[in-house]
C-alpha cells in the first residue's frame, strides 16, 4: 500500500495539471506537427510502461486507478507513436468529458497520496 500512496502522490498532481492545462490550451493541437505528436506519445508510453512495470494491481480498490492510468497512458502513447498524423481531438463534449475524468482521477489520487 505504501507504493500506491507514493505513486498516487506523484500521478495525482500530474493528472490535475495535465487536465486543466490541456482544457485551457486545446487550440494548440489544431495545427501540431507529427514529430511533436510522436514525442508526446513516447512520453506517454514511457510513463505508462513505468507505472505498469512497478505497480500492476487489479483488485477493486482505489489503487487500481493507478494501474488503469498506466495502461491507458501506455496505449495512448503507442497510438500516438504509430499514428502521429491521425486527426487530433478537437473541442467537443467528448474531449471535455475525458479531461474531466482525468481531473477527477487526479483529484482522487492526490487526496489518497497526500491526505488519506
């Protein structure tokens, strides 16, 4: 459980900052170069793989959020690395729902990592 608390304390604030900054700056993805999308995918892949390799917990409890975040990051990274020219998400309800889910996940993990 100590490892989960440490990872939650790291991953939670990252997700909070990421979701808020992406929501405020969605316009930057309208005309982005494929090499930047690839780099973004590489960072997502490395981060996701790091989480999956160090913490792969599949019980129905809050630490499973860490594992799911790791796997989703790994898959998103692979997608962005293999398809860097794919159309990027634009401002839509779906985009804001995904960002809201990331924000809520980040808030929960931050709470668990620092205050629980």
